[in-house]
């Protein structure tokens, strides 16, 4: 078996690739090549069709362009699990949905509590809400072989978290949504629905409509990666030969070893310079750190407990409460959306940002490390118990 084939079969390899890329980006941002690194990320790239043009820096093409492919894969996996997998039962679906709700509300509450007397800093309340899907799943892979239901639980929780963050961005941090672009997006969704209804098996129509939907969502002011999840909802996945399964199979290795490491490389480059970058006692970085490290696991466990107690939900097959606690820790890996929301929350305050970003990175790293260690022990204990 070739090295490429072995890498595709390894559950830990994608996580290791992302961590290496993130470390490389951070190192370059704090090296003599920092200026070249920044210039490369802000290199303008343009797509032009006649008089129409879309010009964005390279960083945006990565974060809102290439990452849409990851959200497409995540959406396909969620849809498959909902239709015929561990999430097909309403009682099973209730657990990750409730855990995600708790994992959004409690961190936001912790942040607001820390910033209770700092009126100008309350705008960052949503920074610790979201979970970085890519890093969280990579960290779970590094922890060992997880029960299938536990991985689906984390994936669903993280997707709901990020979709919730997108809604928050649209409602709280987007100055104005463009009605015409939203109307175009709605039209693309209707067209995708017609393709699904007619059970069109060719990928080209979905690709064209998906690209137009992505452009409409981007122009609307919402986060463009939402288009990936929306397209996935219309792709058929019930049988191994259907289009959604084929797309998932072909895209998965390129996303795991191309898109995600590139994203990590581009977003982890936070320079450790300036006094502001080291102001850890400031309410904002403190609120971010406590929200991710304390609020996330508490919120996930509280939401899951309420779902079990009040809605009759069941834990994922093969999982226990100790494993769910580890998932709650991994949910504290904010990274992507946390950095994105930080920039939106304080975009008019050019004097700050370093300490906030370092809080996101350091807290995400700590949450990942704690979650990996915790889950390794939980998996070992479950295996020993038989």
C-alpha cells in the first residue's frame, strides 16, 4: 500500500497535518519572514467574467472559498447520519442539538459575566461560542478510535455550533444584509430542490448552482461557507452509488490533506509582538479563555444532561458520560470562527486584537490537548472494562 493510501486510511493523519501547518504558520508570523507571510496572505486574486469581477485577498479565498468544500463534506456526513445512521432517531438527534445549544449559550454567558462592567467589550460575547470542526475532529482522531456515534455527536455539535455562529454574525455583526443577494440565494435553493426532486445524478448542475449560491451568500453579507452545508442538504446520499456519496469519497482526501492544512497555515499566524498582545488580564481575552475552556465543556454537558433527563435522549452507542466530557473539552477548540468573530466584534478598534487572538489560539490549543488526554484515558478505560 502506498504512503498516500495509508494516509487516507489513517484517522490521525489529517489532524497531524493540520497541526503541523498551523505550527508552521505561527512560526513564520514570528520569524524574519513575517512580512512575506503577511503579503502572501493579502495577495489580491480576481475572477473576472466580462465586466463582472470578484477580487478578494488570498486569505478570504481560503477561508470562505476553499473551506466551503469542507462544510460540504460535513453537511453530507450529517445528512447521511440523519437519514440512515446514528442520528436517524429523534431521541438520538436531540442529544447533540441540546449539547450544541448549551455549548453556545454557556460560553457566551461566561464571557458576558467576565465583561459585566466593561460595556465597550461586551460586543465580543459570541467569540467563544463556535467549535472549529476541522481541529476538533482531528483532535478526536489523535485521541484514538472513538465509537462511531461519538464522532457523529461531535460533528453534529460542531456543525450546529458553526451554523449558530453564522446566524449570530448575520444578526449581530453584519451591519446590513443585501436583500437582492438573499433573493438570489433563495432562487438557487429552489433550483437545487428541483434537481433533488428529479433525482438528477450528474454533478455539473449541482456544481454550477452551488457556485452561484456561494456567490450570492458571500454578497449577502453572511458567511459564504454556509453555502457548502446548504448544497449538501440537496445531494442524494442514501445509497453508496448516489451522487453525494461519490462526491464525499472523491473530495475527502483533498480536503483533509489540502484545504484544511492550508486553512490552518493561513490563520494561525499571530505575531507575539507588542504589549497589547500580552495583556492576558484584560476582560476580553480572559472572557474568551474562560468561555472556551470552562464554558464550553460545562455547556455541552449541561445541554446533554437536560436532553437525557427531559427529552428521553440516549447517549451515543458505545459512549459514556466521561467520553461526552472529553467531547465538551474538544468543543472548546474555537479557532476558525472565534478568530473571525473577534475581527467583526472589534473591527473599529484598530488598537486591539493581539491578546484576543492569542487567547483564542492558546485556549483552543489547551482545550485540544486536554480533550485528547481525557479521551485517551476514557477510551482505554472503556476497552479495559470490556
